[in-house]
C-alpha cells in the first residue's frame, strides 16, 4: 500500500502542480496580473475543498456499509478506480503536451476573474478528486496493511512531486517532464493492473462469474505469488501463479485496449 500511495500521490500532485503553474504563468501575462493570480489561487483553494468533501463522502459511505454490502461496495470501488486510472493515463498520453495550450485557451475564454477562478477550480478539483479516488481504491485493496503505510506514502509522494516540479523548472535542460510523465504512466498502469487482479479475485470468490478453466497453468513451483519476488509482483502488477481463464481473458482484453488506444491516438509533438 505504501508504494501505491506514494506513486499515486506523486503523479496526481505533480499534475495538479503543473496545472497551477500553467495558470499562474497565464495570469502573469495579463495586465491586471495581481487580481488574476488571486483568482487562480482562489479557484485552486475551491478545487482542493471539493476533493476534501469527496474524501469525506467516500469515508462516510464506506462506514455506512457492513457485511456483504461493504464487500460489494469495495469491489465496485476497485473496478471504478481501475477504470478511472486507465482512462486518465490514456487521456494524458494523448493530450499531455497540449495541456498548456488547452488551459490557456480556457482561461482566455473565461474572461473575468470569476471565470478564471472556475477554470482553476475545476482543473485542480479534477486532479485532486482523482487522487482521492485512486488512494481510496488503493486503501480498499490493501486495507489489511493498515493506514500508516498509506499516510507515509502520501506524504513522501507529495514531497517528491514538489521536488520533481522544482527540478523540472530549474533543470529543464536535463530533465524533460514528458519523460517523467511517461514513466509515471507505466507505474500507474501497474497499479491499475493490481487493482483489476484484486477485483477479479473478489468477484470469483463470490462465485458471481465462472472461472472457465482454473488454473490454466501453475507456476507456483518456480515463481510463487505468495512469497518473495513473486509476492511483490502479485501486489504491485497483479501477477498470479495460477490464473484462471477468465482472469487471463480480462487482462488480455484490457492490455489490448490500452495498446490499441495508445497506437490510435499517439501523443503529438
């Protein structure tokens, strides 16, 4: 849970910081830059507040359920988080380099300070709410590992995002932010894979779907998913030593979709 929380907090915080930086740079180009900077910061505060409300609502919802209802809620949350991570990675892969121009166009069209505050608020809220949902899904996936590891991962992840943003600005000659984003894509897809695996395991445990063939093979003798390196791969990339046919079909379909989408809509330079 610590590693997943660190990666999620790092990536999503970094994106939020980039959004804020882009909007503040736009504000500095305006004749009344002081007021527009205040509008951006006001919008950022509102976006963070929205994310906090979503976190509270998700926590309350989780406490409201118990027994089978809680299990079903957690399964749905795992699949929702997996789908959101996949969608976010694909969107950023196609639009990352156009993000600055996109935000500048939105700010130009917004006109007044209230409009700019709304642009900043919605943009930051999107990133922060994504982080809340992803972290909540990671918590559900590894609830047995406790919250302390997640809190540490979030703290270090946000600190790492701040350091990455500073290095990206001051050391742009040596560190390309596009490389950082591409690496983070792979890390997030690994987290999504582990969530998909956990979700499928829980669905099969409830006998909601047939396994079709179980197992298709057994690699436990040389790469066991219960201990050692195999357990690390199981926790962080969804590896299973004894996969069912349904599990393999789900992963193959997901991987094919990602490959097709990235080939169909590659990032434009």
